[in-house]
């Protein structure tokens, strides 16, 4: 049985650690942040593809409720049902085709009224419906070389799927990757993207003025490292790197730690310029995982930081709050601590995040605390996940938009 350990932080991409003798798991996986924990729950692995004419078909039916109890404004909520359907053709001389259709539709009887400002548009757009051909690509493979052109799903530090709602991010462009032993080399150009982070009201918007060019190296093992460079045209030239190490203390315990750095250079007066540092440590002890994570953003006068085309890569990303939310014209730090525990097919997670922004040029400070509680259950091809988050504004006596409680229910079935 493969058991998912809900570690709060880890390396850039999900990495497989050495197998323990613990009978409850064949291998352990760590997540990059709390946000990645949610992403991994929502986008469950599907090995149930069915052979059809000239290829294979797979998909997932999903439904989700997300409601906000706002302390400063009206409560919002929505319930949606949808699905994604994937098709992948057979390979012919190294070539094959793929496509994915994504659908999400609000259930009006279980959603807030739009004309009263009580609807949550995160699931299916402000109109309550979304249908898009999210992937349509031509793929070529030769030995360890893989080239894909068209609409695709990718996960890199500053361009990722961020699959935590009904519609994940996908990108239009061309990407080439090459695997050599434990290293993966990747280069690509992304012209447009769609999904929750791109905005569901207008699909396939530009990633930047003339697109986004990127390249990176990822190495996985007990020692892990990533080095990535992005030219997000007329926005920023970004350099990202991280390094992590796993120490197998004994048959029941792994220790895992790492550091990260993100440098963003301003282009064309975009207002994006940042230096962000991070560190994390975790202990996986049997079925329990204890984690600590820290990020610091140095102040750049009048400038902001950019979390990327997706959920971002910082260790301290929680369910909703990320450090980039409070870095504008100020130095800021984030600290996240959490504990996770697995009982058979049930995973439990509690995380506490503290986001503290120093005074900006106008003397305004920010201090937000978010707490996340996640419970998920997986049985064969069925998954049920419950998430409850609490956000508090610690700088203002009066209630603000940062004071809320959020409840999410997610149910999915793979086929």
C-alpha cells in the first residue's frame, strides 16, 4: 500500500524518499508546502486509464464546496460539480497525441446568489460555468528526450498546475526535457495559460507581454537540488534555487531539511523586484511528520515580489496565505509549523502560519495568521477531503478582509 505522508514542506517537486521498514508504507513523499498538500489531494493520481481505439482514456469526476465566513463583508459560498477527461493516443515512431477537457458547473441551489454578492467565483467563474480544452498536445519521445508542443500540464517553481480547486492551470507553448540518471533538464516557452490562477472569466491569457522563457535542472536523491531561470518578458528575470538533504536516522525516522533562494530583477518598470530566502526542516517519525518552515523577503523600495504563474514555490505557502501577499514596499517574513499523521487511509494535518510585514513607506504594517486543518480519506479510486482554515488580521482592531473562516469539502472519483 502506498501511503501519502502530508509533510508540510520538502523539495521543489514531490520527491520519493527511501523506503522504511514500517509496514504502513512502501515509500514516503514530502510536499513542498501546505498548498502542495492540498494540490496533491485534489489532483489524485489516476492509474485507471481504459484502452480505447488507438489510445487510452482516463478522468476524474469531482465536486467541491467552498464557503467563506467573512468578518468584514458578506459571506460567500459555492458548490460545483465537474470533471476532467484525458485522452492519450498510442505512440507511433516516438510520436503521440493527448488532450484533456475540463468542466466545472456551479450548483445554483447550493451556491450564493450572484446578484447579492454572495457567490464564490473560485470554482466555475463569475458566471458559474467553465468548459475548456485544457490540454491538446503533440508529444515526441526518443530515449530520454521528451518534447511536447501545444496545451500542456507542467509543474515548475514559477509555472505550475496549482490544482487546489476545480480547474487546474495549464499552459500553451513548447517544452523539451531530458533525463540523465537522477537529473532532469528542461527548457521551454510558455505563451498563454488558463486555470484558476489565470482567471476563469477569460481563458488563455498571455503569460506575459511576449511569453515566458525558462530553463532548469532538477536532481533528486538523498541530496536534492534545483536551479531554474525565467524570463517573464517585461515583468522579471527570475533565478530560483533550492537544496535539500534527507538523512535516514533509523528504520522508522527520516530527517529532511533544505534552503531556497528566489531573486527577481525588474524589467520595463514592472514594479517586480525581490530577494527571498527560505529554510525548512522536518522529521518523519513512523506515521507522523513534524515540520518547520521560514521565508524572508528583503525590502525593495516601492517594489513587489512575484509568486509566479501558479501557486508559487515558497516553503511557507499555506492554503490561502503566501508571503508575496504582503511584500509590497516592505520586508516581510513567514513562519509555518505543522504536524501530520496517517492512520491507515486517513491523513490528518494541522498547520500554523504567521506572516509578518514590516512598515512600508507609509508606515503601514501587516500581520496575518492562518491556521489550516485538513482531513482526507482515500479508498481505491475515491477520495474525500475536508479543509477548514482560519485567517486573522493581527494588526487591526477592526475586522478587515484578512479576517475570515473558510470551509472546503472535496469529493472525487477516478475512472
